[in-house]
């Protein structure tokens, strides 16, 4: 399969690149600015790295317009912010929506003609458990990820008759760079608040993505990988 992964230079995205490349698929991944990390992932996996800010529609169209038709699109690129809503500022709020929501739209828009021409395809959107239930001091992030869930459900209804499946992942606490600013005390509290008593790993997300990529009778669903924190 031809697979495109956004935000593929680190964290969940990089692990997804490794996972699908190891399965023998042709993988391309987008990254914004970490050239060194992207080249390292590319050298390790053989996947093609493309420098592209998903918030830039024209850049997305230019980059993806040169690629073959995709079988799977994994919309993983995203940014987060922790703080009171009164402290986030309009520029940061707009940037989060530009990446986390508009970026997904831009990538879907770019790959959709190829999927429609084949009458088949799979889109996997990475949301968050906070998009399901909301999180204090993460209002913008929660709003973005809630929008991703709504987009996923609506697209599944719209694209299902064309043979295109659309599903979402809603990760809980996953050990990536997004956790680096959280204290050990906070991480321990989150672990204790998780029924399984563990944090998620990027590998857990990649395995779930593989399932969604192959689940021919599943669409419009949100797969909650949160260790039981949100049930």
C-alpha cells in the first residue's frame, strides 16, 4: 500500500513510519522543521521525508500533488498547549487550529481525488481523549481534537459510498515529547488515574493504526487508546 503519514519525524508519527515501513508498505511522511530527525527516520526506514507545514494549503497541494495515489492517509501532525484560556493568546489559538484541524483538511483535500478515482482508501485521524471529554487548562487543544472527531464522523458518512473509510484514534497519555514539560508528580498522578496503571507508548498507537488500515468493515469510529482513563 501507499501510505502518507503527517508529523512523521518524531513521537507517534515516527513510530507509525517505522511500523508500516517494516511491513513492506511504501511510506511518505511530512514534517515541519526538524530536518535532522526527519532524515534520521528516513535513513532508518527507507520512507521518503517531505518538509511541509500542513497548515499551508498551497504547500500541501504542491507537495502531495507530485505523489502517487494514496491508499492510506494518517493525519497525525499536531501541536499542544497547556495553560489557562486567558493566557493562550489569539495567535497561539489560531496556530493550533491551523495545524490540528485545518492541516487535516488540507491533507484530506489533497489525497481525496486519488482515493475517489480508485473508489477505495482509508483515512485515520489522530484525535485525543481530551477531544472526547475536554481537559481543564487544555481548552484549545480539546476544542481542536473534538473538531477532529466530528470531522471523522461526518467524512465517514460522506465518503463511505465511495469505498473510503474514515476513523480516528483518541490516545490517552502517551510517552512522547508532548509529555516532556509535565512533572514527574503529574505523570505519576496520570498513571495512577489510569485503570491499567501504565502510560501508552507510540508502538501501541502504531499497532492500532495498522488495525484501522485493514479493518474493511469499520468506519466513522473513534478508537480510545487510553488505558481505561476515559470509558
